[in-house]
């Protein structure tokens, strides 16, 4: 494998250890773009106050960097890539034989050690785009205790688990140890995995920082760093932690940043940490998926709850988004009382609860997943054809990422937003900012138009209780390491350019 870097990183090293990144030495244009809101490396307050909404001043596209060194041409088949034979064999075993565009375009360059800035809509195959290069370039190396060699930073536990599930069969093929480091799980167990040695770590910023502070992990041997959904990490107030972590990895190492949207929140990361990156954009960040229908349903406030319940009672699964944990729990209970098999997913649930709920939704044991924005990214569910914004989002990115749970991997799907009269003006502005022209319909519960668009029907009215399926309990009792098996088996059965490739 050719692991020789093609870029000189001395200038980036000097910028990290010298003057502030956006002071006079960085240029007036960049300084004025961020101003005093630039996060400090010392971990001071973020511009969002930790977990609040980002200010409107920094939304929107930033100018993508110009690539100085010409990019290598795209490939049409994984076999055309300079990858270990065992990785190619693993791809075939998983039914993944033809790369998606973002994979075919970026892998020749990332395998050669180039920095990469990749943008593609959800379901476009970003995980394998960075994951295969990371594994191929790390293969054959062995990590010392507490010193990983490659790092993937993600904003949420769900996305961390999805990345781990997607990369595990390939990591095993080249005998690389992969561990997941996230909050909500025993930190002692994660410290033990790092002590035993792990070449690849998939982590959320907060938990990784905790482990570093405990002396359970060091990043000075990390040669490949991936930021997945970096804009969401910025939105969630993690930018100080992310930059502090990036300052600890090897300064001459490779960086890859992949996201479905790129806005000015991640401009700092691109300008500061990527050197002459290969830039590849599958879709504009506001672009709508052609197989996705967008509907705005005008509803009366007094009829909204009944309308929501009838949509939830449809045949087939549906994901419903609301703004707050309390609203999610209340609607979930109302749906259960009406006879709808619903479950809640939000940040107030423990990680085992969230993992179990997702598994039940994916298998169809639960037909309605009621969630906050914690489920807007990092969740792939095959054949999910309807997403409903019960509470309309207030940001175009949130709309695009919520809607991205459907119409994945070339499948079709619909995104429905329920809008009351006082929300119409804001929703019109949001759709325009997202670059979407929706179909707008006035509906009431029980009407034919609601059934035609969403499949809505009257619920049974017989209360239901969701319990863990017996087969699920049997699997957990059979092996302590069986949690990932269902996803792996499902992927083995997928076909060419399968949904697992899209989820990855």
C-alpha cells in the first residue's frame, strides 16, 4: 500500500503552535467571518452556549477550498482501487460491489493519503467512503495500549454505533481492533478496551475527552482522523472539544471531513486542519433527493393531534419528529393508548434503551418511532417510506436531515410537515432556504386527502404495551457479543449497491 503523504503539512503545524488561528496573521476576511464567536482551544464556551441553537449570522454555505494538487480520477469498481485483497473480499461477501459516486470519487485520493472534504446527502455512502481508506491505510499495524492509530469523531451515540456496525466486518477482515467510545455506556469498560489496544476508535467528543483526562487514552499516535457530520458537532456546541482533540493527533496525519451539509460552522475546521484537500460534492447541501416527495399539510390546531394519530396508525412504519423530550413521551403514550405500536427516542433515554428501541423499529416490532432531533442523523432503516414533522423544524438543515431518514439508497419516500396557521409563514421561508418546493394541501382528520398522502387511517383504540420480543431476549442470553449480529446478517443478504452500502 502506498502510505506516502502527498502534502507538506509544515505550514499547518506552525499555524497550530503559533498565532491564533483567526488573528491578524490569518487574514482579515477569515477573522471577520467568525469574529469573537470563534471557539477557543481551551474549551471555553461555545457560540451556542453548549446545546442551544446556532445564531443565524453563521448559517449558509461557505466557499469551498480550491484544490491545488489535482485529484486522482474516480473509479467505477472497488477492484480498481489500491486496497488489500482481504478488504476487497469482505466487500464482495457483504454484497457491496459497485461504489457509490462519493466512494468512487474520494477513495483513490484518500487511499493515497490526501485530505478529503466530502459532501453527500444522507444515504450516499459516506461511511464506506472514509472507512475503507482508514482501514486500508491502517492495516498491518498494531496499536500500543491506550494509543489508537485512527480516529472517527461523530456527534451522536446512534451515529457512532452505525459507523461501528458498518465498519466492523471490514475491520475484522484486516485484523484491526475497533472500539466505540460514547456516553451513556460504562466508561470503565471503554477504558479497558483502550488498554487492551484498539487500532481504530469511533467516538463522541465528550466521552473521548473524559477518557483522555483519565489517562486512559492518548492521541499522539493517531495518523488518520475523520470528522463525520462535523456541522452537527458544531451545532451541538462541541467545537471547542473537537478542536482540542484535533490538536492532539499527529500534525502530519491525514484528515477527512464528510458531511451531508457544509456550512460556515465547519469553515474553521476546514481552513485550520485540512491541507490542500480533495473536494467532492455529490449534492448541494440544500439539494432535495429526487426520489423524495415533500408535503406541507395545513392543519387546524384543534385537529392536529387527531391527524397525527391517524397518520401513525397507517400500515407500515413511520418516523415522527417533535421538538422536546416531554412532547415525544406524551405523544408516544397517547399513541399506545390509541392502539398504535409506538416507542420514544430522545436524549433522556439510556443508551441500552435507545439501542433496543431502534432494533424494535427496524424489525417492525414497533411501527412508529417518535423522536427528537437525536434521531435526525446516524439512523438507517431499510424501506422507511414516511417521515413526519409533527413539530416543524426551525432550521433548513434540521429539515433536510430529518427527511434524510427516508428515500435512502435510491428508494422512494415522503416527508410530511404538519403546519398550523401561525406557522405557515415561517415554514414557507424554511422551504425556500432548503431549496425545496413542497406540495401544499389543506387536510383534516378522516379526509381522503390525508389518507392518499400518508396512508392515514383510524386507530384501533385498543391500548397496546410494547415489550421486548422473546427472540430478542433469547439472543441476548445466548451470547454477550451478539448485539451486532442482526445488522451483519442483514447486510450479507443485500445485493449490489445495497442499502448497507448506503448506510455506510
